[in-house]
């Protein structure tokens, strides 16, 4: 586990993108292809843009990278709330990732249980890289405090029918996916998440109380304002 603190979102994006690109190259070298899991929200946007702009410089062959999603809201893929739309505009199209390599969650369909089952059937055993963001309540993906889904250990993808944050209907990966991913990068740039960061990294809490606790031992990339409540365990960058 590493907690790195950066003075600016731009610096964080460049360093994180280089680290994740290297992991993708390692996956391609080892297995002939690599898998990349993406989240929505504003924190990862700069990382996606930096990946699109610079990953080729260190040898990422996007034709061998397959893109998956940590969660999706029950909206059309063109909707401003769509995580797929965000990823398409900031990474997928700019990087030229082939459309057959992009595996979106079809959460606009009415039967979210069927959507989750179908998505799980084509989900990789272990993502090479999973990019996460953090909500002010400590949620990550669409795993919210108090939700029984935080305790799910068998399924990899499940529907969410009662999210406390609109929209209420979503599809999300489960803690199993977070545990099995080879590399997890929690990216937080918003100072408004500082308290949640401290809860997840330093408080004596359970994942049911603060779901981001599930990835406490993974790699965290923070802008200084988002680390303001931390007492220790940070590495200046």
C-alpha cells in the first residue's frame, strides 16, 4: 500500500497515468492483453486524459487493452450522467481504443439483474488495473455505506436498486472485483473528500461503514487538499 500526495491535480494525473500505463504494458507482455476498469466522477478525469495523451510513449498498445466499468447509472450511454460517456470522451475516443474492446454496462435496460448477469459473464477473472474514485460518504463504485452489497463475496457484478445518491438504479462491481484486481488506484482530487479519505485510511471502521475501507491497503493518489485530514502514512511527491 502506498499513499502519495501531490501538490496539484495535474501532477497527480501525470504520475498516476504513467504508473497505470506501465501496469497495462506488463499485462500485455504477460498475457497478450490487458484489462482496465474505469470509474466515473471528476477525480479520475485528469488521469484518463493523461493516459490517452501519453500512454503510447511508453508502449501501451491500445488494440490489446480491454476496457470495463466499475459501475454504471441506469441512464442512456449519451446521458451526461453516464460513466461510459465520461470515459469515451476523456479516454476511449482520444486514445483510439477499438470499439470491440470497450465493454460497457448496458444499465439503460429495465432488467438490471439480467444486465448484471450478462456483464459478469464477460468480466475478466482479474482486472490488470482498476481506477476508483471516492464519494464524500466513503462510497466507491456504487457500494454505499450500510448496503449489504458491501459484504458480497460470490458475485462480481450486481444491480443496485436503492442507491442513496441519484439515480437510485445502478449496476456495480462487488468487493470481490476490488480484491482480485492486480492493481487498484484510488484517485481523489476533491478537498471535500478529505474527511472520507481519513475515515477510509486511518479510522477504526468497517467496510460496511466506509466502503472505501475495502481498498485501504491498495494505492492511493491524493491531491494535498484531499489528504488534509490524514495524520500519517503519506508519501510526498
